[in-house]
């Protein structure tokens, strides 16, 4: 019996409805952790003054590309910009790892009818976090490189590696084996995965646009809310992909040999 996308969406929404409070709490908690880490690692106020000074000097160079603007900065300003970018990237990566690990552990516990909570899910996910950290770092790097070069390769990479976090946590497989197996499964079931990934990317873009509407809220609150909303969107995709992988495994669509 073929797997229907409508069945997967229905199962995803049912799980979301039954675990709504836990998922929202996990999304906001990981968003708060990510924002606080990013804030702690970001340049201090004195360094930001240096960077803002460079930005004001180039205010009339709106037609410059990003690369040209960076080249116009002093070495000190470039260092501050690099530090700010690295802090944001690391904080976002760590937040994603905690979200994925905690949510997939929660789904597995709920599926086996074990009592669960957000704190317990995060605690039990600790052993798999290092593996997820490497996996999500490589996936993010490959997708971003693909999107920078040409849009289509980035989307294809996102589709190919979409099942990797589910596989590595469910089957206790290594990072690269999970990525290979994910690619095989994803392209064999493109009609089920591609639309979900496209909707996820569109929703993420909508969140970025929403950021311009929260200028009246304090920056910390706005960052937590936006990151929390983004995490909820990612959580919905993870639930969908987890359910799909369980159905594929049950029907022996792709044998798994840990």
C-alpha cells in the first residue's frame, strides 16, 4: 500500500495537537538558549560602536555588494563583523541541535508510550547531541553553499539530507552513513519529501519577513519569538519526516543495517 502525503500531514497535525504544549515549550526554550548564547558571544558595545561607525561611513554606498562593503572596512571592523557572524552561526547551530535532539527523543518516547517532558527529552538526548552537531553542521554548510552557488542545488541538498537526523537518532548510525541512506530514501520518495521541504523553506522565508514587523518589540524578546516560531516550523517538518521514515522502515522500502 503506497504512503500518502495526506496521511503524513494528518499524522503530523495529530501529534502536534496532542503534544502542543510540550512542542511550544521546547521551541521557545531552545530559542531562548540560542539567543542568550548568541548575545553572550557577540561583540561588546565598544566593538559594535566601531562596526556601526564603519557602517555609517558607507551609508551612501547602497549600490555596493556585500563583498565590496567588507573590503572597504578596516581590519578591526572586519574582525568585529567576523566575530558577530560566528557568534550568530554557532548560537543558531546549537539551538537547532538541541531542538532536533529533544524533539526526536520526545517523539520516540511518546511512540513507545513512555512518560515524557521537555527537560527529560533534552536530558535523554544528550548522548546523541555530538553526532547531531556534526550532522547538522555539515548539512547546513552544504545547503548554504548550494544556495549561494545556485538555488536549485541547495534545495536538492536539503531534500537529500532531510531524513539524516531521523535516521541517525533512530538507528544509532554514524553521520556519513545516515547521510548516504537519507539521500537514497529521499530521492526514492521525492513526491513525499520535496513538497514538505519547499513549504518549510517558504515558511522560514516568511519568518524572516516577519522580523521587519517586530521593530517595536525589544530586540531580545523579538529574537526569542522569531526563533521560537522558526523552531515550531522546523518541529512540524521533523514530525512529518519521522513519521515518513517509520512508515518506510515498516514497509521495508529501504532496509537498514546498523
